[in-house]
C-alpha cells in the first residue's frame, strides 16, 4: 500500500530457533533477495510460539524518483 517492493529492502534480520534451519531457507532468500543484496543478520533465539520456524524483519528505503 505504501508503494514499496522487495527491491527497496536495505536490511533484513532473520531469527531462527534452530541454526540448522538456515540452510534450507537459503535458496528462498537467494531467490527473492539475491539481486537486491540487502545487509543481513541472522540470530538464533527461541521464538514466542514454538510453531514458528523463522521471524523476518525487513527495513526498506524508498528511492527518490
């Protein structure tokens, strides 16, 4: 609604409850963010709901026209 797309992503933070989950997610990250190449950080931490397998936070910056 704000006119952003994934190409506006400048930073991504991933939180995994298990470090071993990163490897299976990597192809998806590469597919959607590979050409954009935002800065990224991954943390290993418990999530509030044990059914959750990943939390992703994306920061975008609208480019000037």
